[in-house]
C-alpha cells in the first residue's frame, strides 16, 4: 500500500513538472480576502504582490466612498482575519491603483502615496510600530520589490515642476538619490521624444524596479500643468524605457506602453498580448497557442513557469463584456480560465478599477479585484 501511494505521489510530481498549470485546473478555491462587507477592498496593481513575503498578511486599500477615492491602507492576518489600519483618510488619484500601496523591506514596511490639499506625498509605515515616515513631497510612488529596500519615486506626471528625474529612497539608509535622469533619456532617445511629445518638456513616470534591484523600466510623461490630476488628458504618457542602475545608462526603449511587467530573471519584460521582450536585444517572442484576452494585465509567477492575466473572455468563449482570470504555461500551449465575472460595477472611479492579478511569493495563490457588485472586492484563488 505504501509503495502504491509513493508511486502515485511520484507520478503527480512528474505531472506537475511537465505541466506547471495542472494544479490550477481543478479544485481551485476562490473567495473574498476579507469577509467584511459594505466597503471596497482593492489590491493596487498587477506588478506587485499584496501578500507579505512570509505569506502571513495581505495588504489592501479599503473605502466606503462610492468612487473609492478616500479610504484606509490596511493589512490583514490571513490566519485570523484580524485587520490593522496603517493609514486612514488617505486620498488617492483613482480606484485604478488606489494608494499604490506595496510591501517593502521584506514585509517590515509598507509604502503608499496620498494627496492632501492638492499636495502629493510618499509615505512609508513601519508595520510593527505604525510609525510613519514622509519620504518625499510633490512626488508619487512607483513600484519597488517587497523583499527589497529600494522605493522609486517621481514628480507628479501632470505637473512635475523640478522633479523630472527618477529618484530612489533606500529604506536601509533613509537616503534619497537620483538614479536616472530625464536628460539621459533625451540624449539617447531624443528623436523619438521629439516625435512623440512634440517638443514638450518630459519627465520620468511610473518606474518599476526589477526583481534583482539592478534595473528599472518606466514610462515618459509630458504634463499639461495645473493641478487637475483626475483627468485622462492631465498628461501625455507613452513609451517604455529600461535603465540599468549599475551601468547608469538606458539600455532599451520601446515606442509603446501596454501593461509591462518583469520576469523573475530580470532580463525580460512580459507584455500584454503574451509578448516577451529581451531587454538587451529588443527581440521578442510570443506564447504559442495561448489565447490573448483584450485589456489584459499579465504577470509571471515567481518561479517563471506560469503567467496570470485578466481580460475580456470572448476569445475563450466568454460572454460579451465578461472578464476572467487566465493562467497559462510560459512555454505556451496550456492554459485555464479560473474565474468568469462581470467587471462593470464596483468603485465608480473616473479611471476604472481592473482585476490586476498577481501571484503570491510561493506561487500558490493569485490575488485580483472583481467589480461585479456594488463594491470592488479583493479576491484570492488558491490551488489545492
């Protein structure tokens, strides 16, 4: 009997090794992260994992505001459901990314940004002492790594003033340094900038640091001035630039920004349309035989074997305007849709909230938002 059980286990392990998505094809549990009703609960974005690196807590933004603009940054113990408010009365730009809340320093800290009387600031909270540090004013926050100490910040894209470069705050030292200059981009890609932005002053926007903390990619913005940040035309935003911190140079540029995300090796960028870019050569490939969902926000599992994305499900037989969460093998050919749902209700933000799925650090859970009812809810799918 023991021999039969051992053989069965070995066959299962071999099956999962041949098909890393097999564990997501059956008996997946899907439920809201929090059981508290009557409020929005929002995971910030697909490029960051809302679960703490040790897997014990989940970070999210909550709000009872109809549009989700004002609320609290909270963490919740997964085992008990106990919630701790890290910051309250937090005003945001929209419900699309909420407060850009994210883990930092291996889960010891949480970073976010907020606006007070039209003045933006970046804040970091110690999750044990609840002590707050104002990292910068007149800045917004990009995305660092939960396990790292580096936090990218940038000037407000609609009106950056003197803050047009990429700065990085180091939680280990408390120091902020300029790590990439807009002049570097102008020197290398000036012809493209002149064509895309018609000579308008530009700034570095929306930086995302690589898993190895050695590189960053970002978008370029040309602001329209003023202080109206709740408008699609607040700035013109386009392009994708990859910058090497160690070499101090721009190493790659792409004319369009879709929904890029790093692969775990820090050598590639995975984009909507199931496209994989090599940041050194610019060459790209696509996942074979994996349906492309329109409006997708793809991210790659920590082991690099799977991708997860959201998107409209018509290409996989879904109803019109129905959204879903799709998991696929990064080698192509194998995929599964975990959840179908409506996404046309929830927070009534001027910039709509999207599911923005992301894997947990151990790859066993996927977090995403749904807006199929009055409130946007953070959901978790867990494989058996």
